[in-house]
């Protein structure tokens, strides 16, 4: 059975409300549904196969009903659909059974028949696929899972709960109502005032007040004005923008249209990384739908306001996340940042007043304008309002995307929501804010997460990457890692960043190789301060942060590398050796066979020995040595010198 | 695939017909040309310069600035080992080394049979599944060195 697609042209705000009611009624005729996560993480774990299996089995039962039939008044016992990212990527593929909200984790294709049978025939639940918390309790819905309990979702409100490729679901959930409200009842200045009252600050890193930026642009002369959404999320360790774009693209478009109205822009760009193909596809689709329905494009909802954004595919340069470099890139030049002032709000794209807002910032706008700025301002701290999305990754139990109120402590995020460090490891530090941020030690776990507290501790909110490090992570290596990144991504225009960061990287590399000198530490600090002060753009101005913060909190690790030729975390390749304990080795020969460098000598019943001159330190021997023997270990410093005498 | 000069010219004409030849179109033009040829051949860059009235050196300067653009023939499949922070702390370096061993090439190179490119990327945004490898558009999460060979049969994860 198929039906004519339900579609309409929304030419007045009341038509939008009418559409909302029709859509709500139609989806309510769907008595239950299986929502399979099709975010990038779950897709990587096989969720598309799970989705296909649901479709196949539901069709086999004769239950599949064309969505259009719902709009014609037909009912459906059940349906299957997909959503964007739920955030709990670690446990994917995720499936939610609505309306009960039963939350299945790590679902395989072979589990689908059992899930269907339980839900549709028996009214039961497949216990084994429910999330099990640390006390062994099974969690029935997302609300029971500790990972979600401490969260407060505004920007991610619909992520994972809606089909991102179906604008009618967005309508049913109140989509484009904020835009309609603004266009029919607010003057642009009133929008700016409302956002000012909400206290919203930019989520892209620097935390600049959004309304202030808009007001500058509104007041600036020059036509046309441009509204740009910065989707060039390049910070390693951050993926919130990608998830929002993939899971709720209409919220971003709606936010962008609101911003455009406020500043008086009719043209716009979404600057998306080429590494995010799915985000681009979803945005493209969402834009087409929004234009077709009349909530984007010419004369939006009969208001006389027109806004036509287009997608620009970023070509792979981290520095283009910086506003002025992004502008240069859209204009067709190398992504060289420009000296500010003039700020883009005054003189931006093609020399015209331009506002650039980050994805998460824009995704907050519909909520703020629909529910009132006071409600938003009630969340968070004095100077950081609302919530922030963090990408929680690294050595912890529950990795994924979380949204928390500003002012929550780092400890609550990592331990209550993230479940603490991975089994058997001990927390050492948390790296916040990517290459611009810093590493904070255990003593600062009770620090509040907001723009200003983080900055005063030598870190930064950045775009919201939170990488948890345990005792196997070497802090010197982490600092070196970030400088390798910024040095590679430096555009090369200004000397402090181009040469300074490169020289700092050389010094750090020497230290990780055991060639550091005691005076290097003071030199690093001096260079870091100079680069912070003398660089043109945000990349250089923050590049030394990872080094300065680790020097501040983990100086002893630097000293161990320099003074004792020791890497306490057993991580720096040049300072460690692999060693077979002759008392534990049972001469099983597995490491010898696996060693790609043929560096292991030994025969039956004779404890094996690693020939250090041949060893390339790939670590395969450590991986292959059976757990019951655990004869291979990494050694460093004095222990290494002592054990390898004569080797 | 190397193509004849005539065929290349035709392809370029096809690309150019979609643009006006303005400076601001330079990057989208280069992206479309690369999509067509798999890389940016020297001759094509010259044609792009002519079409956009931007000097050859400027076209080359812009193209080389961006990591997305390549100037040599590439392999059929692209292996990107993610070396983002989360992947780095969960063992991206040994993983990359394992790919280098398995393919017999260094990072950044293409195999002799033009089957695979191997490169490292800063972050593919799948940090929760670190370490991650992308083969063309498929993401392989929670990778281990011993699973390297399964990535070399290009297909998605079979969820059986």
C-alpha cells in the first residue's frame, strides 16, 4: 500500500500550528515504534544491519504501514525508524522501543527477532540487552541509566528521539515554532534583547556573548549581511557538532534563521568539514524539506523575511575553524586568519558584516525563544548560562556525548555520568578543550565547569572535548601530541605560531626521547608566554596551553624524563624497553612467533629473551603473552638500566 | 585511472559547466575536479587557473593549503587511521604502525598496485569508539592491531 505524500506550504504561523497538530495526530496513530540509532558511532557497530532486520521482520509479520497512511487516518500497530545519535556511543547499536522508552544496548542483527517477539507478542523485555549499571541492576529506560541521569538536555533535546530526515516529526515536536514566534511578534532588536537576557555565550570555544556579536552586526552598515554556521569542528576529541547536525539538523537551521533575522542577513553558509559526509547529507536533505514547506527560503511563513543558506564543504584545514580563516576559505583563498579589528561583525565575508555562530549555539536558540529566556538563564552559573555538551572520551567507562548544566563539577561529569575510569585503572588527568585547552589533575576535580573557572585553571572550555587520562598516559607525550597537531595545522602566517610552536615541539620531542636538558622547562614556559602574546589568531594564542598546563600540574613527569631518563607512565617509546621476566616465562613460544622484528630468542623449555637491538617496541609480545604467565612487561628508568645490564 | 587527454578535457568541461568561474568558487571547483579524477592533475590545475582567471601559482597555493587535495594518483581505497586525542591515548600509534607493516608502505603513501592509500587524520569524530579507522566511508571502531587485515577487505562491519 502506498499513499500520496502529505505535504503543505506553510504560509502563515497559524498554518504551522495546524501542521503541527496534523503531524502529532498522525504519529500518534503509530502505536509503538522501534527507533534504531543511526549516528556514526552506531553505524560503525552495525546498526544499519539491525535496522534492515527490523524492517524485514516487521514486513514479514505484515505490520509495515506506509507513513503516509498515518496521515490519512490509518493506524499502525508498530513501526521502525532511525534516529540520530543518542550519545551513548560506547554501547551501540542502540534501539529504543517507544512509547515505553525501553532502551536496548549493543543490539545485534540476531537479537532483533527476540526483541520483536518480546515487545509485540509477550509484552515482555529482553533483559540481557538492557544496560547493567555498576551494581548489576538492569536499567529499563534511558532515564534509569546513570549516564543519562545527571544530564540536562537542551541542545541535544531531540537527538536520538526523532528521525532527522523527517521534517514532519520536527513539526510534531514543535519545530519552527520559535521561528514563527520571532517572525510574527518580535522586532530584530527584541530577538537580540531576548538572547542577551538568556545569557547565551558562544559554544565554539571563546565564549563570547552571542547577543553582543549580533548587536554589532545589526548596527554595522553594508549589504548584504551574512549569517554563517561554523560546522568546521576540528578539535580532535570533540564530536558534538557532528552529532547535532546528524541527529537534529532542523534545530540548527531554525536557529540560523532566527539569528539571520536578528542581524538582518538574507544569505548564509553552513561551513561543514568534508570529513563529515553523513552530516552534510542530512543537512542537505533538511534544507530541501524546509524550503519545500516554506519554513526556509523566500518569504518565510508569509513574514516577508527571506533566508537562503547554502552548504560549503570545508577542504580540511583546522585553522578554518577560526572565524576570519573560515571567511577567507569561503572567499576562495588559503585559510589565513586576518588581523582583528575589524571584526567580522563589522567587516566579514566579502567585506560585509557577518556573524559566525557555532552549531551548538544555534541549536540552543529555538529552545530559548520558545520557552523564554528566563528559563534558560535559570540554568547554569552567574556568568555561564545554560548547558554545555561534552564529548566524553579516553580512559573511562562510559564514553559518549553528554549535556550538562554549566557549573556542574568535573567530578560529577566524569564519575557520576561517565562512570569513572575504565576498569582497573586510576584517574590521572582530564584534558579539556582540545589543542587549545589544558590538562587538569585530580586535585581540581571539584572545579566547576564553566567558561571562566576553566580558563583560570589554565584550561579552556574549547569546543567541549573531555579526554580522560589514566596512569598509562604520559603527560609530556600528551603535550607533545597537541603541539604536533597545532604545529602541523598552523597556517604559517605569523612567526610566533609557525616557528615558536615548532621549536617547542622539537624541545618536547627531545624530552620524550630522553634528550631533554634541565633548562628546557624554563625555556618552554618563556616561549609559551611569548607565543600566547604574539600570535595573530586563536590557534596560536592557545597552542601553548597544553604544555603550560602540564608544566604547571605535572612538572614531576617532565623532570623524570629529563633527570632520570624515565617515563613513569611507560609510554614514551624511546625511554622504555620490553622485557621478559625469566622467572615467569614458560617458553611457550607465542611471543617469539608473533614478533614481527624476529627479536625474540628462545627455544623449548628455555626462558625467552628479547634482543633489544632488534626490538622495534611494537608491543605485540606483551599482547600475545598469555595472561596466566604475564611474563612480558615494560620497564623504564633505573629499573630498565638494572635489568638490561649486559643485554 | 589515467585517461586520455581528450577524455580529461571533456571531464573538465563538464565540471566547469556547473560554475561561473568566479574566485569564490575556486575551492568547490577544485573539489569537483578531484572527485572526477581522484586527485588534482597538473594539467587540470592549469585549466582551473584559466577558467577562474586566477594565476596558476595562486591556484596551486590555495590547493596545497588544504589537506583534502592530492596531487598524485591515489589508490582505490583510502585508509584513514584516526590519530585524534581519544584514539591517541587508546593506542593509535601502534595501530598505524601495524597498517604500515601490513601494507608495506609508509603513512601518506599509496600501494604499488594502487589499491590502498594510508594516511593519518586528526579526528573523524567517532571518539567514543577509539581507536578508530576509516576505510573509504566505513568506520571501524574499537580497533585492535590484530584486526588490521579485516579492514583491507573493503566493506562495512558485518553485524552477524
